[in-house]
């Protein structure tokens, strides 16, 4: 049996934060560093990003007095309290959007991916309770896998659907990256933070043919790359370490026959007509495009997601797939995401 993604719903919070962050971050730099940051921000290919954090009570931004970041940096405990409240709410908005596309009845399994917060009972239990799902529903929480966690969540759903043709799996990704802003005067740190945003997605997966058929999952880890993408849990949130070497390492690794074979299988790079690549940043997409020698428009969908929403960690790939589904045309391609490790994970996809 083959697992299928029947439909995908998405949601982002209502509060725009991209320009607010650019101005705030530039204010932490001086001279050439400030000019460099603004120049790189302008080249980021991001028009807007969104956060669950509301403006200050006086109508100012999140970094003004009274805003979440208006005084001292919030503690990790304060950030996790916000996650516990806001993550389930945003996930439910994505599920509501999904319900306008496909019936949600008879859900047998729930798979949730999230790496930007911790709460117990888990976000999976909170979602199940608020949806009124049975207490006997089988739940899986995929945590702290970063940008390729959507692949892991869909892989769990894939195995469930292939082993039980009656299973109807709800897959949810929810990330609140804006909870982890760090006060820094380092250009590299601020550029890494510039990419990230909040977003959630939800999908129904089953063995019944519909939407996107998924199979041939793959996973590969680039050698000696474990320190290139890393999250550390600090006293003031999760600290993101994103090395400037990542795009170059990805482009170089894609020239390796073994890694290319793991991702492409027995296909030539120009054989997949549809590329669902995690929009981790403009330079990441450029690296994939150059590494595989793809046509200039091959990553258009991924680039549009980056431009409109930024990098929403695990939810980003789901947004790309949702846009592909919305085009209502035959699909034949690959989904791939890069994340901590440095690892590449993904799967082959085609229309049902």
C-alpha cells in the first residue's frame, strides 16, 4: 500500500515582525557591520514574517516597552509558558483550515512535530483534547528534529498507513521560532535569526488514493557537519547556531555520488519536475539549485514560501507541499529538507 497526503491546511499568526526585527537588529550594530546587515537583510528574499507575540499594550512593537522583548530578554520559562498557550492555538487554526479542504472524521492517529517548545501534557495531548478526539487515539510527538521534522512526521504516518489501510492520520507541525530571539551584536547570529518565523500546518494521511502519493523516504547525514546547525537550550530561550558554511557544504555534498543517489534514487536531477525544498533561506535554495544543476524556475514554489512567510522550521516544507497541491496539476518530484546534523531527509512524491 502507498500512503497519501489528502490535503494540507496552514496557518500563520496575525502579527508581522520582519521589518521590526531588521530595525531592532541593525540598532545593535555599528558602522560597517550595520551596513552589512542591512544589505544582507535586503538580499534575504523575505518580504514578511509573522509572530504569535502581540504588539505592546501601547500599540508599539514587540521590542518596545511593554512588548515581549521590550525590557530584559525573557527567561526560558517565560518563553515556554507562551509556547504552551500559543502553539496549540496556532495548530488548531491550521487544522481548521484543513477542515475546509477535507473531512476530519474518523481520525485514528495523531502525529505532531515541533521543536520550538516543551510542555507536558504534550502539545499532541492538548490538540487531541481540544479537538474532542478519543482518549484512546494513538499519538506520536516528533520533537527537536528541526527543519526536517515534517519529513519524520510524514514518515511515521506513511508507516502507519501502509500497515493499516483503515488508518486516518492527522499530521500537525507547529513552530514558534519567534519565541527564541536573542540579544546579540554578532552579525552572523542576527542573520540566522532574520530567517525564522512562526507557522503551523496540518494534513490528513491515509492509504486511500488522493492528493499526493508518498514513498521512498531517504535520509543522509553530511560527514563532519554536526556543529553547523545546532540549537542549544539556554537560560534565555533556545539559541540557534547556523553556520555560514551551511550553503557551501550543501552544494558541495550534492556533488557526491553517494548522497545524490540517496536523494535522487535512480533518477537524473532533471527528471523530477517538482521540487519541494524546505525554504531554509535564499542561500540554501541557491545551494540546492546549483548543486543539482536545476533550471532557474525549479524552486519557484519554495522561494515564494520563503518570500511570503520566512523559515517556519518544520512547517515550511508543509507550506511548500500545500502550494503544490493547490495548483491542481499532476505532480512528480521530490521533497527534501536540511536540518541539524547536518542531515538531509525527504521522500519521492507524485499525484495519486
